[in-house]
C-alpha cells in the first residue's frame, strides 16, 4: 500500500485548473456536472484512505476494541509514518464526519422549516410572501417544488424582470441544482483542497439557471438587469445548499456573461486547449485517486484478514 494511501488526499490539487477555467470556457451545465462529479469522487476516495489510515492509528491505542493482530508490526508497516499519521487521522476523520453530519442536518432542518411555514398557503408552484426583506429562492421537496419570493423583491422588478426571476428559479428546480450544491459542499468538508470546486459549482449552477431564464424570457438584458437589481437588495438564501436568484458571489461576471452571446454547448472540450488540458488533468487525477484508494482498500483488507486470528 505504501505512500499510495496518501495520494487521494492531495490529488484534488489536479482539479484546481479546471475549476478556474470551466466557468470561462465551458457551458455552465457541463461545468456544473463535470466539477460535481470530480469533487464527489475525489472526496469519497480521500475519505476512504483517511479511514484506512485511522484503522492503523486506532489499533495502536490501548483498550481499543479492534483485534490485537491489527496492531502487529506487519500491519503498521503498510502505512508509512504510522505512529504520527495514523493517530492524527482519528481526529481528522471525526471532524469530517461531524462537519458532514452537521451540514446534512442543517440542510434538512431549513427545508423542513420552510415547508412548514408554507403549509397554510395554496399549493401552487410559487409562494409569494408579504415580507419587507427582499429574497427569492428555489425550495425543492415536500408535496411539490416551489419558488419562494417576497413582495419586497417583486416590488423592485419590472414585469419582464419578474418573469426572468421565476424562470431562473424554476430552472434551479428542474435541474435539481440543490443536489449539486449539497454534493460539493460535503466534498469540500471532506477535503479542504476541494473548496475551489465548490465555489466554481455554485457559480456555474447560477449561470446555468441564468441561461435557462434567458431562453424562456427571450431577453438576455432583462435577465441581467433583474440579477443586478436583486443582488443590490437581496439577502440571499436560507442555506448555502439551496439555489437563489442573487446568491452572494461574482454577480458582475454573471451580468457580463448575459450581456454577451450565449455560451457554446460542448460536452467535452478539445484536448488542444487550456481548458481541455485542465479537464483531462482533472480526469486523470480523479482516475488515479480512485485506483489508489481501491488499491489501498484491497491491500489493507488482505493484510487485516491475514493478521486477524481465526
């Protein structure tokens, strides 16, 4: 197993170039799916390897419930620097599990509270709340998906801009963007090196919805104006894993993109471009991460099986 058990912990660095270039050169839909897939696989691989290293560290602690054979020198030799890294992996994995559980709990709690607050309203796809705070966001789940918007925000928009707002939020719901946002949030909690991908996916998902709204409304400038207005007054979404109309972030870049031509639809960039090289580097890093974690898991399983007394 050797040093390969640590590779998935640092291989997310290979995805940093594509995280930066995807938003500039890929269609938002392609960027969202590609970056989320890369982040999810790399986060899973790094967590698996962290757990394998933790086994070696836990086996060295007195009074642990693991079989005695798991602390034999042959087992510890399978992981370099087992004395330090093995024990350090214990609090690290506990922190990952606790942070991920907290994020999932908060995501579910906010959604449940939002649906309970809307329980007395008509069961339509749009819930307009009389509120002085301007906001708009997509609320999935419950009996049906809904767009939640306050009267304060609607009062600040012209009719065409209102249509853009509703088209934008419906695009979030149709494409299930909350799942992408939740996946990359959990991935970034599992491995801090994946945080740039989380930021890039949040931007790409908003751009995806922007382009969908522009197609529905038929006026890219109206969508850009609505986003700019909402960004100046909106307070955002209740939680980061719910998609909103004017979430905090690079709003000027979204507006500039809408004022330009629609992005070209390509499923995969050409290899002979900067974004193509970055995409293939991320794909190679993901593949190596998957192979390294699988190799480490199989090797550790065989070693522990041999060291476990019958």
